[in-house]
C-alpha cells in the first residue's frame, strides 16, 4: 500500500463506502481484510502489517488508540475531537 498520504483518505473512504453499500463486500472485509483490501484497491498489504476490521453497532463502538511507542514530539498534532453524527449516543460535553 504505497499510495501517497494525500490519496489514502480517498482509498479508505472508498472501502468504507463500498462496505456500507455492499453487504457481501462488508462481510469479506471483516473476515479477510488483507485480500479484500488488495482486491479492492489493487495494492498489496505487506505481510508484516496486521489488519483488523471491527464493526460498530447500535450499542457498540470502538476506540482505536495509537501505538504505545508513538513519539508525540515528532508528530504534527492538532487539537480537537471528532464526533460521529451518525452515532445514536449523546455528544460528549467538553
């Protein structure tokens, strides 16, 4: 998956949209993400990269944390938070 950083959101958006619109694709993406991503994007997922697909539900959501060895000093981090408007949960108050 050697796409430029700028094109990656587009690739992920396409995968997500297809998973929403195509139940068979969604099931394959959950069961076998490596080959499904490769098939859909034409890009091979490196063997040393683990791919885990999880599915949020009406009463389940997942929080994805960065690696524990992440060096925050070397990152360009901007503040703020993201709230999914499709979530049935109440918006957090900050």
